[in-house]
């Protein structure tokens, strides 16, 4: 039996009938995202490290709990488009902020520290979320990804790969944002404490690398760095950018893991069915070939890597680079607004306190375990030098 895949014709793709249901919700997300971008420029919000994306989630949730229910039927298609398609496009364009040269500036020890902190946090989140807090697997992995990589953006990027429900995504983002915000105030205090104790080696640069490897979001790293020295702040941002670059391989790994899980579930179903029909003859007389799990490839992850390579080897004009950065921030803000619009406190309350406890555990691991990893890698690098 042959199967064919049909693609929409060009005229159908660009037809007004196809996009008309998307327009109302997309315009609503655009309006709210534009408002958050203007508000995020207020000096008080900038001084307290409130990023535009965090503000977009909060505003989306506020509107979602007020009058959005009256227009949800009209706007839902556009809100879903913003939450999925525009988010992926925003992640792709985010690659233009990174370069391969960032890795060289950090050194191998910094890259190894980033990789070990990321991997250990993600695995701890998936394991402890299930074993200790009884969370659904997808929700535990989402909280782990947000803590391990780059906060809310990582949660949103991993959600379509895991095929997570929105009721799993919302608590993950809320808890990651909470503890990432607290980190902005804790790390400058730890920096000044470390000046006298010297537990984190490498001076200001070493503590900056530790900060970038363990604080959740880029904006939070920038704010935390302001409470340190310029050298520590620069090293922190550099380490954080390299950590963000690891988002793409993590998405590929999650996709392969999901395919293996689904293949295992199908195998168990086949075994169960075979037990029920043990003595039942097969109609065709030939055994059915086992179906292998197909990896859901997150193509936007490859596009993200492509943007990083492009930005590494071809310098964009300054004006164009600034415009693309603003456009990318707008797309991500629209995606965060869309998430907030679909987030209901009742869903968060139904999830219980377990996501909060898991996020707290991971935040503590980032501070303590991340510090231990940084010290260990620095010690080994010194021995091999």
C-alpha cells in the first residue's frame, strides 16, 4: 500500500481563508507584547531585572483571568499560533545573538562546567520529580530543562518536543521564573561572601563563569553580574550564552528519548495483546514487523544552530542585527503572552506544591552542586595545565 503526503498549494497557503482565524488572536498577542516591551524600558523595572519576557507572561496571565474568556473563541487560533509557530521562529532568530567564538573565549574548562551542570540538573529534575514528588514525567522534565538551560524559553522550546500539555507547561514556567528571580539577589551576596572565603576559585572571572553556569535566564545573569565586578559580569554573560547554545542538542536528545519511550510503550502493548491472543491464528500467516519509534525531529533546533554558524562566520550589518534582535524579542514576547493567556490559576493549583518543591531542589542544586562542579573542573584543569 502506498501513501502520499499532500502539501498545501501556494495559493492555499497564502489565502485569506487560511489565515483569517489566526489574525484576531495574533493581533491581541502583538498588542500585549508591544505593551510589555514599552513597560520593560521603565528604569525601575530594568533596575530590578524584570525582563520583557517575564513581564509578558505576567501580563498575559492578568488578561487571561480578566476579560479574555469573552473573546477566547475568536482569538484561540491566533493565540495557539503565537504560542507554537512564533515561539519556534523566535528561538531560531535567538541564534543570531551567539557565536562559535564564545566557546573559545570561555576555554574548555568553562564549557565542561556548563555541560556538567546542565546534564546533572536535567537528570536530577527528571528523576526527583518522578520519584520524590510524584510529578508527571513531562512536567518534571520541563522544570528540569528550565532550570538547566535558559529558564522560561527552554520550557517553551521543550514543550512541543515532549508533546506536553499546557497544564504541565504553566507551573514549570512559574516556578522557574520565581527561583531565577531570587537568584538575581542571592548571587551578588554570594560573590561578596566569596571574596573573603575563596570557595569558588578563579577570582572574579571564575565566579562569573560559575554564575553564568547556574543562574536560570540571560536577563537574570546580567542583573546578577551588575552586583559584582565588570570582569565577573562579562564572564557570567559569556558562560550563559554558551549554556544557551546547548539548547539545540538537548532538544534533539529529548526527541530521541521520547521516541524510545513511545517504542517501549508500543512493545508493551504488543506483548499484552499477544498474551490475550496466544492461541489465536494470524490471518496473514506472517508475523507483524515491530514498529520502531520515530524521532520527532525539532527542525527549528537545526535552524537555531544554523543561525549561530551564520553569525559566527558572517558579520551582519549593525543596523540589521539590531532590528533582528528587536524582532526576535517581539516574537518571544508574543509567545509568552500567548502562554499567559492560556494559563489558569486553577490548573496551577491542581498541580499542587510539588512543582514548587522540585524547582526549589534544583535551585539549591545549581548553587551547591554547580559550585562543586565548578571547583572540581577548575582543579582538574589546573592539574592538567
